[in-house]
C-alpha cells in the first residue's frame, strides 16, 4: 500500500500537460500566438476603418466639388449664351447705321459721276464702310468659332473661284495703295471640299493682311499649286509680301486671338487682331493647315495654306448675274419695310433712281397691311421691326391661300447662320446682311423680275 503523501507518476505527467494533451509550455505559446494574430487583425481592421472614413470624406469632397463644377459649367454656358446674344445685338446695332452709309455712298457716286471730288469722297466712304463691316464680321466669327457656333456648307469647289472672289474684294484697297499684285494659279483645276464663303474669307483676310503690313507701292504675290504630301494630294496657296516682316518671337503667337504686329506699321486701318485667328480656325475646319514665315523685320512675310484636294466635281456655274443697270430697264413695284428712317429713305431713293416704283412702311403691322393691299413684285423687309417682326410678317403673308406672293428679300443686321435659316424657313426668298451692297440688292430685284 502506497504512502498517501507520495505523488503518483500519472498525476505528475498530467500536471505537465495542458488541455488537449499538449504540454503546458506549448499551449501557452499557441495562445500567445493567437492573441498576437487577433491583435494584428484588430490593428488592420482599425487601419481599414480609418481608410474607409478617409475615403468617405474624399467622396464627399468630390461630390461637393462636382456639384460646384456643374454649377460653374452652367454659369459658363449661361455666360456664353449671354455673350452670343450680346454679340448678335452688337452686330445688329452696328450694321444698322452702316446700311444707310453704304447706300448713301452709292447714291453719291451715281450723282457725282466717275470723276471729281464727290466721286473720291464716295469711294472713301464705301471703303471705310466695307472695312468696318469686315472688322465686325471677323470679331463675330472669332466669337462664334470659339463657342462652336460655326458650321460649314461643304461641297466640291474650284479653289480658283474662292481666290477670284477674294481678289475682287481686296482689289480696291490694293489699287488705292498702288500695290503691285501678281497672281499665278495652277494650270490644272484644283478642287477642294470647301465652303465657298468661308474659303473666300480666308484668302480675303490673308490678302488684306498682306496689304495692311506692306507699304504704298509694295508688292504682293499669290501663288497656287498642287503638291503631294505622303499619299495625300494637296492644294497649296501662298501669299507673299514685301512688307514689314515678322519678328521671330512673334511667329509662334501670330495666329492667336487679339495678336497684332507693331502698331506703328498698322496705318490708319488699325485692326482687332482676330483676322489671322479666324483664318487658322477656318482652314483647320476644312482639314487643312496654315503657317507663317518671315526672314525677320523688314524682310516681308509668307502665309501658306494647305488644303486636301477632293475627287468631287464642282457644281456648274449658272449664267452671269443680271447687271444692276438691267434691273432698271425692268421696273418693279417694290415695298420696303424698314423702321430705320435713314436706311428706308436711302433704299427708296436708290430703287427709284433705278427706275422702280417704291412704297414704304416703318413697322411690321403697317408693312403687312400694305403688302396685302397692293400687288407688289418685290418685298424688301427688315427683320427687327416694331409691332410684329419680319418673320411674323412674311409668315402671315405666305399663309394667305391663292394670294399674291411677292419675291421677298430679308434685309437684316442679324448675320448668324440660324438667323438666315429661320428667315428662309419663314418664307423669305433671299437673305441679305446689312450693309448689303447696292449692286447685290439691285441684282436680286432683277432676279425677281426674271423669275
């Protein structure tokens, strides 16, 4: 019989073992390892919680900034709309006084004859009115291009046609300054996919710019040729002058908006520094490029336009327009609706001197009543009229079934594409932007009689 105070071998062995039959030291080590893993997991969870909190704060900040950005975008869009509305109204208000000035110069020219002091005065007025209209158009085009408001009416076009129109426009200025112009066009027909009005504007601006920075008696050369660039055929037009040249530091910025050459060289014409910017944007809209080069001040400059050639066939030209004098041989009954009294009086005088019978109205309601009561051949109508505007007038006149339909010419200070489209959709046959040339107006009157 064993002594009760003696330890049994089995009990001592169990005391040295932990739960699960694991030695006590190993069990303690495993427990500590589990605790450490839990503590690490807890620390990682805390890190994730902090990161989640920071992400929530960042998301809230981004939502707030996104809301502010959307608000700024709306404000910018509203500002753009106000700018376009202001520019359209500015154009209207500036073109309105230009119209009677242009008509008055034409009347003065017809009274003065081809020579004499009055004829010289008339030509000065016409040139300055044309120059003001050109500056106004460039300013508006620059604004419309920057806001994406200009679209092109592309069609196969003989490049020589656009160049000839530009030469006709700039010719009087070159002759006034006794500048020698040399033109060399490619012997073959160069056809591009272009907007005739806008490409004419491009070459008009380049020629006018060359004249502006070339002294009296200087030389200007326009050359056009075909060029192969890789696998693409291009039409290239270069305008070179012997004028003031361009400083090398100015060349990289020459086509930027409101950039000009030295003011002392700009003569009395001045300028807004938008013409070349309009050129670059219009050329790029045609898929082309324009570049400037100069050997430096006093060394002249060269502007080169490259446009991709088209495989299309340009539309055939119609017959020559009826000369203004022919319009006078076929008198028409014309109604002029115009609220600007100076413009109305000069229009009436111009048309009457051309042999036409003219009546006038100074507001939309009176114009509509007069148009309904008389069988007029031609209606010349302003758009911005008191009472009812020109759109409402022509729509009401066209709405009369089996009624007499005069040939309707809209004459307006609003010159954007949507204004023209709206006028033609309302029922006008033609749309002229003030100041319209007297010859253009008389040609349309002749067209109405011929139709």
